[in-house]
C-alpha cells in the first residue's frame, strides 16, 4: 500500500510538471465561463435534442453546461493527457528510470489510471458546481423542475439527478480514457496514438449504434437516465473492463526498458 502511495505521488508530480497539463486544464476552466455566457446569450434556452428544447432554471442548468465541454474533454483533453502520460514517458525514457527501480508494472499502470481519473473527476465536479451556482445566479428560481421523461422533481431530487448525470458522464469519459490508454500502449508514437484515439472515438458509431455516446455524450446521458437504451450502460462497462484486461496484459509484457 505504501509503495502504491509513493507511485501515485510520483505519477502526480510527473503529470503536473508538464506544461500541457496546466494549459489544457486552464483552457477547460476558461471554457466553463464561456459556456455559461453562451447559455445566457441564448436566452436561457437549451436542448435535449435538436427537436426538443427546455427553458433553463436554477435547478436544471448544470447538465446543459456539459454539452460542448464534454466534446473538449473527449476529443482534446483526455487524449492529450493519456498520450502524454503513456507515450510521452516512453519517448522521453522516463519508463526506463522508473522501472529500473523494481516498480511493479501493474502498480505503475494502475497509478496512471487513478491519477488521470481523479483529474477528470475533479474537472467534472468543478463543472457541476459552476453549473449549479451559475444557474442560481442567472436563471429563475423554481421550487420544482423536470428533466427528459422524469417526474416533477423537488430541489433535493433535482440535484440528485444532476449528480447522477455527471457520474454517468464520468463513466463515459473513463471508458474513453481506458480505450485511449490501450491505443497508446499499442502505438507508442505520440502522433499516431493521438490520431488513433480520435479515430476510434469518431469511428465508434460505425462499430455499433450503442456507442453514439462518444459523439453526443450530453444528449445520450439524458436518454440513459430516462431509462431508454439501457444496453448502452452494458457497452460502457464492457469497454472499461475489456480495455483494462487488454491494457494490463500488454503493459506487463511490453519491453518498456529496452
């Protein structure tokens, strides 16, 4: 346990020593502000789908803040963090320095996934908090609200829905992270790995219609929480579990030192 703790600390230090990490997070935080202004500019109207609009209020704003931000996370920030963490350290020779210290490969991989997951989770929680606060500042206060195909929700239940919405978003982003790490391990070249990750996320719709959540994450989560297309949850879990098994198998056998 102590060894894993030290590896986690070391991995965290390496990730945050990279300028790309700080720049990517900084841009994302700025985009949160721009997205808030975007919601106000459109007169407090958002959409569940191109055909179904909703009037924003203090209780239902937070999920809609993630619409465009989710695309930035999926197609820019997560691929960048994953490629830098897995491919960048291979290219720079950092793996050699770490693994020569008799660090267990499985623990090193786990540490990378944990640190990246914490970063993404914290960014989602910041987004959710910003959405709740901004909703209370910019839009009408109401005693109840609804979301797609839900009953009328009181404030506590509405905020519970918002939390579940963001946790579902985390599962989708985590599955993208696991797939990205697998592609990065298979393709050690940073540019090829980044292209491969984006290519998979965009092309996933041609693999199965159930993987549309990579292209329209925000809209899909509303559908999932409405109890529709529950098969998608199984697809997400399968991607996470399958990617992990393949990841750990390749990771342990790969010659990262030579």
